[in-house]
C-alpha cells in the first residue's frame, strides 16, 4: 500500500525552542525513518510537510480547500491518505473533508497528537500507527483517529482540553476502537444503503459566510445583530437542550425570521454533546420553525458549520441547502 501523509501543521510536527514550540524542519524525514524502520509495516510512505504550517487555532475554510486540493492532486498516485493536523480545529477539518470528498473510495484519516513526536511519553507515534492500521483495514471514507478511537469525520467533537482522549463521537457510535485488534461497530445496515458515486468538489468558500449564534441566559437581539452581517449566508444556532431558545423576547424570533427571509440558512444545533434536536411539537421549536430555522437533528456544531460553508460554496440557494439538511 502506498500511503501519503500530509503534515499540515499542529503539535505533532513541532519541537521546543527558546520561544516555545516551533515547526520541526526535519519532521518529515524523522517520521519517514520511523515508519520505514518498523518491520511490521510493509508499505511505501511519502511524508510531506506544508511549507507554511497551519496553526490549528488559525485554520479557516481556505485551509480546508488547500488540504482537499492536495489530496485530489495525489488521488491516483496513492492508496490511502493521512492528514496530520492540530487538535483545536481538527473536527472541523475532518467534517469539511467528508463533504468535499464524498463518499471517499479510499481511506482518509485525520489525526494529530497532544505532544510533539520527539517528546518523551508523546502520543504522536501511537496515533500515526493507529491511522496506518485504519488504512490497512481497507476502509472507505473520511475518519478522525485519536487515542485508539476511529470516528466518522462528520461525527467527531473535541471534548477535552488536556486528556489523551481528546475527541469523542457523542452523536453516534464510534466507527472502530483499536485495542489488541480492531472492534468495529455493526455496519450491516450501512452496507445496505445505496451510496452515490464519489465526487470531489472543492468550492471556493468565503470565510465570512457562516457565523455562530450562541444562546445563553440573558441573550438579547443586539448580541446576534452584530453576527448577522450582510456577508453572512448561513448560521449555526447553538440552542439549549433539545433545541430551545428563550421565548420571552419576541425580537429574537423577529431577527431570525428577518434573516431567513433574506436567504440566510439558520441551522439549530444543541449545545449538549449527546442527543438530537426535538421535533417541532414543543412551542419553542414551533416558533423557530415559523422563523425559518431548520433542525440540525443530531449534527455536531463542527459538522453543521463545515457543511454550511461547503453547500454555500457550491452556490446552492437557501431552499436547496435546507433540502440537503432536511434529508
């Protein structure tokens, strides 16, 4: 198997200096040597470090495009792909790749580490070797692998600031868990689904096209007005519980209705890690539906944010985007 490893940036490929962690200029060579020295790995590895490392906290939709185009340019040459990425925005990138390369006919595994590869007790090689093992399983799709957990790319959520197990899959079962061997979730139902032909679609994405509307005690219309700028075409509404928003301030709903009437797609996603948005039986949900807000169902906020960027970038209008979310 020929595996391409894109070191886009992040902690794994860094090293300590007098000014804190900096990019390790020989990381690609070091990782290649470690992989090739393993007698258990009978693969050809090509490790490429991006000229300008992506700092996870600074990643934008333009960077998602860069990674996807890199994979696309090497699609025919390699059997599998591993993307090394910083943890802060890894779940967003994994979700975006899910939508841009869908459904992937080859394994694309996004991973990273809590500590640099050269540091004692680093989790870097464990995560790389786990990603390689996922590639060896001949999977098809985009996944995030971290601390022995393999998660669907559009289901991953950054759930811990410092634990080795940084990511969870709160809305769905993990795809696989790597112990002494892989333990896979039951995919018999998924195998019955008719999947469309793979398409690689990498649209130009406007970094200001999607915003997030947080719900919190005392939220007022002016809090959201500054976020719903004329440039915005989509918004993720981070609601309470099963999808509720305060009902005592009608101006909140008037603002949402005004935005959706102007073509802004507003997707309701719960602040809770687990569960899904309730149906429209509750009065709060009915009011949101009347305001034109659509349900994000059991989507993570990372996936909803990335999906809106992708669909808006494709040039779909609000009616078409709502149709995609409603399916």
